[in-house]
C-alpha cells in the first residue's frame, strides 16, 4: 500500500497547479524573509563593530599613556590612568555577539541593544538595555523566516490537507476504497505522511537555499532549526489528519482548521501572555525610580556614616592614613556599592517576577505550537527573551566585579600602571542556555503529533464513519 | 455465496432493514427493486461492512462480514451509482492505484487487457478521467472487479443516468462476469434492466423484502404490475 | 424594500447557524475579557504614575534650602500621563518609555519600556480591545461572509433568486447589509462597554475612533463579498480571503516596517550618544573653567560689562558659565534629536505612502493617533519634557548667578526656589491637531472605502 500511495500522491501533487504555484510563492516569501534577516544581522554586526572600534580607541589611549609612563616618560594625559577615569570614563564595552541563526529569527533583537558601556557611574537599577528604535516597527514586528514558518506555513498545510479524506467521502470514492481490504485511516495516514514528506523536502530545499543566500555555514544549530521546523510541520499535519477523520464535510473541515489556526497561533499566545502579566504582575518601575532617589539621597546625606559602614565591611581597604583622609571619590564609590546592595532586593523583585512569568509561559506555551516553535527558534538564534535576560544578568554581575576591581586603587589613591591594565576584568557573554529547551519543544511537538495520529488510527471502525448513505 | 440471516438495521426508532433473509449463489445476478429509502442501499452497505447490523448477520463465502471485514473485502468488488475517480489521473493510472490498494500487482499490459475486457476504447486509456463520460467510468469499475478477481459484485444503481447503449454494454459485462461464477447483488430502479440481466428479483418496501422471484417466472408487464401493486399498498 | 428583505434573510440564516453562535460567543467573550483586563491594568498603571508624579514632586521640594546647581543635578522626573483611550488602543505605549529624568547637562531618553519587562510572547500581541478590533473582527466578517454568494451558487438557489426579479445590485447590497449589521452592532457594543470604563471621556475622539473602525469593517465586508461573488466555491473563497487577511494585517505591516527601517535607519543608542559626546567636547563645558571655550566666554563677558576681573561682574560668573554651558548643550541635544526626528518623520512618510497597500495600516495609525498612543504623541512628550528641563535649568542658574559671588559654591538658595520650578504637565494633542496630522490616513481610508464599494458594484454585475 505504501509504495502505491507514494506514486499516487506524487502524481496527484505534481498535477495540482495550486501546490506547484504555492510552493513557488513559498520560495519567494522565504527568500525575502531571509534577505530581511540578513540585513538585520549585518546592521547589528556593523553597529557592534563600530562600537567596539570606538571603545578600542579609548583603551588604546590609556595603553599609550601607560606605556609612556612605564618608560619613565611624561604624558600630558597622565590623569587618564586614575582609577576613576578608567572605571568611569574608559569603562568597558559589554557586547552580545550575533549568532548565524539570528538571520532566520530576529526575535527580540530589535528591542534590545547588543553593546552596552559598563561604567562605574551607572546605577544597575536604571541601566537601560533598550535600543533606539521606532516603536511602530516593534509593534508590527519583522518579516523574518520565523514569521513565515510560524504563521504562513501552517496555512499552506491546511490548504493542502483539509479535504484529503472528506473529498473522498463527498465524492463517494471513499466507499470504493473501503470496499478494498485496507484500513482506511491507515491509508489516510500514509497519504498525510507522504504529503508531509513532500512539503518537508520542499521546505528543506527552500530553507537550504535561503541559508546559502544569507551565507550561513552548516552547523548543529542549523540542523536543530530544521528539526524544529519538521516537528512544527508534523504537528499541523497531525491536527489536519484528526480533523479529517472527525469531519464529514470539506467546508466544515476548512472552517474548523482555520479556527484552530486562529486559536493556536493568534489568540492563545496573547491570552497566555496576558495571563502571565496578570498572575505575576511586574512591580511598578516608576515607583522604583523614586525608591532609588530616596535611597541615593539618604546615602548622600550621610556620606561619613556610609564610608564608615563600608570600611567596617571591607577592612582590607583601610589604609594607614586613617579614615578622615578619604575624600569625595572614596565616598562616591562606597555609596554606589552600598546602594547596589540596598537596592538589589528591589531589583531582584523584577527579575523574580520575570522568571516566574517565563516559567508560566514555558508551561502554558505547551498549549500552542506557535509558541513552542517561536520560542525554540529564537532560543536557537540567541534572540529569545531568555538570552537577553542572561545578557542583562551577565552585565549586572560584571558591573559589580568591575567596580570591585577598582576599589583597592580608589582607596589606595594610586594610579593604574601598565601591568594593571592587563589585569582588568574582561567582559564576555556566556550563555548557559543549551539547546535542551529547544529539544524539549521539538519532543513535545512530535509527541503531540504521534498522539494525534494514534488517536486517528484508533478511530478506525469505531464510528460508523461511512454511514452517509443517501437512501 | 451471499447470505443475509435475519439481517436488521435500526437507526434510533427508524427500522431501515427489517429481518432480511437472502441467499445468492455464484453465477446469480440478484436485483433488488424498491423505492428510495426501501433499504436497498442499506443492504449493500451491510454487506460492505460500511455500517454494522443491529441484529442478524451478513455472510459472504461463509465469513460473517462484521467479524472479518478485511477478509471479505478481498472477495468483493463494489460499483456505486456514480463512480468517482481521480480526475487528474488517467483511467489506467486509476485502475493501477485501486487495484494496488486491493493488494494485487499487475504489469501494464495486464492492466490494459482488463480495460479492454471491460470494453473501454483503447484511445481513452491514457486520457485523464475528467474527460470521461459516466459510462466510461463505470467500465473502469468493472475493470477493477475483473482485476481483483472478485467473487462477489455489489452494485448500487450502477446504470442510472447511463444512456441506453452504455446501459446495455454494462449489462453484457455483468452477464459475462456471472458466467465466470461471480455472485452479483444489484440495487436498481430499472425494472427492464432487472428483468433482462438478472436471474432473481427481490422487491423491497420499508426495509422488508416483500417479494422474491426468479426472472424466468415473469414477463416485463407483469413485473411492472407486481411492483406498482406493492408500492401502492 | 428588496434590499432589506435580503438582509433580513441573511441575518435570520446566520442567527440559526451554530457556527455563528459559537463565533459570536467567542468574540464577545474575548472582547469582554480584553476590556476588563485592560481596564484593570489601566487603573493600576494610572495610579502608579499619579503616585510617582506626586512622589517625584515632593522629593524635589523636600530638598529644602540647597545650592541651585545641586538641585539641578538632583533633578526630577517627567511622567507621561496615561490617556483615557489607551484603554481601547494602547498603540506603541508598550515600546516607548513612560518617564524621563530631567537633570543638569543632559537630555535623557524616555525610559522604562514595558516590553522589556515581558517575555518574548509579548511580541505575539496583547489581548486588548484594539487587537480584537483590528485582527479578530475582520476574521469574523470573513468567516460569516465568505460563502454568502458562493453557497447560493453551490445550492442552486441563486438561479431561483434571480428569476424573482431582484436586481444583482439589490441582492449584493442586501447581503452586504446582512453581513455588516451584526458586526456593526458588536463594534458599537465594544465601544459602549469600553466607554463605560473610561474616565474623562472625550466623545469626539471616541466617536471618531468608532467611525474609523466601522469604515475599516465596511471595507473588509465589501472585499469579502466581492470575492464571494467572483468565485463559485466556498472553500476557495475562504482560502483566498484568508490569504488577503494575512497579507493585509500581518505581512504588509511587517514588510512596511522592514522596508522603512532599511530605507531610513535609526542610529543605535551607542552611535547617538557618541555623536552627542563628540559635539559636547568641542563646546563649552559649564564645569570646566580652563577650556578654550570658557576662556573665550570669559573675555567676551568681561568686555561686555567693561570690567577687568570676574569678581567685578554683577553676578556669579560660575553660574553664568553654567547656564551658557547648559544652553550650548541644549543646542547640541536639540540638533541631534532634530536629526532623529527627521528620520522618524521620513519613516512616518514611508509608512503613510505604504498605507494604500492595506486598509489595516491607515486604521492602525488613526486608531493610535486618536488614542494619543502613537509615536508622534510620544515625541511631543519628549519635546515637552526637554522644554521643561531647559526652563528648570534657567530658573536655577539665574538664581545662582544673581544671588552669589564668584566661587561661592556653598551658596544655598531658599527652599521657595524649588517651587518656582513649575510642575511638569503634558497635554495630548487636541482633536483638530490629530485630524490635521492624519489627513493622509483619512484620505487613504476613504479611498479604500470608496474603492471597495466600486469593486462591489462591479462584482454585482458579474454574479
């Protein structure tokens, strides 16, 4: 039956001009989406290179000064080696490099910045990671490959399978088929699998073409992206299979499948998002602003107490001169550090809520294949909100290290030397998010598909599926 | 070959088939007559296992249909009133596909010979089915039955809507198959065709078999009188 | 009237179909939930902002007697008010900040972007009334109307209807009305329901927004009937209409945004800040008396007042220099923000010229504008905040200059100075301004309305 069915479907599909022309449209859509993704990637890279170059210039300057001074020469900009200058003015650039897959899924990368200057004068609580952008663009979103796959491909699947069984039923061909010694639901499943494979092959071809066009190299992530796409396709084929078995008319199948599409792709994600915001509401950012100011004010009014308290906790910084010798900068750094400490529970509240929201979304997202796919794709591309939360956390913890590194210099009142420059902490974006989350999404999609297929097969003969006799 | 034993089908309160008993031997062409809704198609659907009987049993070649539907489907061929095929495939391709689903493998020339046997003109073999007339499509149905080496033929008003010539050709095909010991059950409205082609006639009314006779016992006009008599009561 | 008889039959048929009841039930339930949740969120945010605004002011005043320049550095916040109609259409609110820190020497960007505090799911959209109006209701129109004519063809009833002496135009118009009436009623109910929750309602805005959506739905309804008239098969009609929906509501806006951004890209924040810093370096720094620009200002001031020493000036030159530096920096910020605004205006221009591609776009823009949640209003807010900041610096520096001597950094102004700095207040553009700014959107929407009716008329001749 299988080989019969394969030849049969190939014949039918190749003579179906809808299928052929829609495949061509799909090629164009994917190539256009790939082009958009590529442009986005290139801009992101160029911006980052520019920022890195500007930062490098600053760092080269202090290197030059330090080198001159280490040779015993004079330099007019010797003040640049003060710990305050290096910690605040020179600072360091924290960057989040773009991955190759981000050409396929822009995700949240249009919302956030990928290069942020770390300077000891910044408050972590108000550190902004947002990129300068036209909000209308953020509202509309991007035409990237993930969009084509998430929204459009399910509709292509629906268009090609919604009446695979009901067409036979309505024309009476199904009676002819059922008069043969076959399991009709298995026969139908084979047809679905064959169509699935044809679409998967076509998409593989299109995606490969797109990947080649945007200059992507073969990689494990790319393979995972393909697998995710296959799993997503399988889900929609399985849904259509089940609807076909339950349904009695092609028109009703079309409406049911489209309603499911609207529900799963359009409505459910917004409902889950809205529910996450309602169940785990974010504390007020605007209230936080005043809390920060209040804390700052208290700390600035009690500079001496602050310094005392700080030194009690950091006896290693106490120098022989005695505490009264300390001036503005020591107080400044100490109060900055104390402020971070005092505010960290407040800021953590935001992170905790966001983590809870993410967990909520992760578990309820299982209800919507679109969420699973989008989530998996952006995670592979390193453009998911999880990646950005990681980047934010990396930046915050590095900021603390950065300030801590300068404390001894500030309290010693010493300038940095050439060798000290080598020992400065270096920011590096480290992601511990593996592909395990994506693999979970793939498995869930596949398991759901298989369950639906099994359910369909189990319905063979259970209902009087053919009782449509006209007499 | 075909046995209906107290075969009954109920839809909620509606008795579609009431205690039908029927025997059709190899070589018989049994014609079921009756108005729309009399239970003709229900009988055929029960033999095809498209629906399950409420009580009683349908038996083909000593196998109870509802017990082992896959086994009996190897024996039967079915031609509905309107044989719908895949329009974008040729007659030959359609035959190949359906016969393949029945688990048979044939070479191209064998398939061609079945079509010839079924009386389809050879220039039509490779044309797409959407260009076929109804009679041509019914011939593909017959070719399927031949290729399947069916022992039982179940026909649901196969000649309605055919022109007299096509109808006549179809009857001749049935006769040829019956000579090869195929048992045929045909539901029809066509009294003339039933008398000409059939060996036995059954008249159904409101789910009951009200009359059974052999075609040799009766002539055309008496059959019509008898039929109308039953219908009017 | 024939037309109404046809409409009545359509509505009767619709109300008897299970599909219609389900669909209506779901849309109504979603609308009610959306309006209620929006209302709760709206109140919550409004309360937060009002409190924050009060807190910011009291913190500002609580500084007491202080050095004016210290107060300038301490700064305060400008909060964007929550506008009443954002309950129906929150527009780009989620992606723009709500607060701006006003301090000496620098113009800050609006901060606290809500989208950054949400998961990636937020990009799918929010369950708000505008989401239902813009996306779901058109789908409902399509679901109800796609088979309006095709079904009559399939059943053969069309041939009978046509022998009854009704003209094609009457038939199609009747069907149009029959399909439109439930949608119009639903829209009206959504607006009334939302209006019940809105405080300080301005009916001009609400009514206009209501009309804009009714026009949008009329366009969708016409297109639906046009397609249904041209085709013979309900399934194909549904697929084509759905494709049109996806193209209009999802693909065109996304393409427009990608296209616009490529044509007129924004600088990155890093670039923007670097450019500002570069310009600042070249000019006068209020805190740096040794720079070339400072020396020049010193000479000019001494000459102007015909004195030889800074101490002889009738005001504190330090504060004077501070103010001059502030003015210089303000000019730099102004220049760069104007550049940014230029990009924004060019982008808006592109969006406007692309609006003819889909009725979704003019509706989207008009709706946001009327709700004061569009990008232009945000720019107005940012500009107003900057104006306020400049005024605040002027008041503080003037007081510093007039009441202290050179080098007198220990000078403390009276606490009453702080209340001389006015409270920040931002008003949304009034109705006339909104209409004026949206002339092209209104024009395009009207063109779509007329065009779709013309097409409907043409289609009715082909039934």
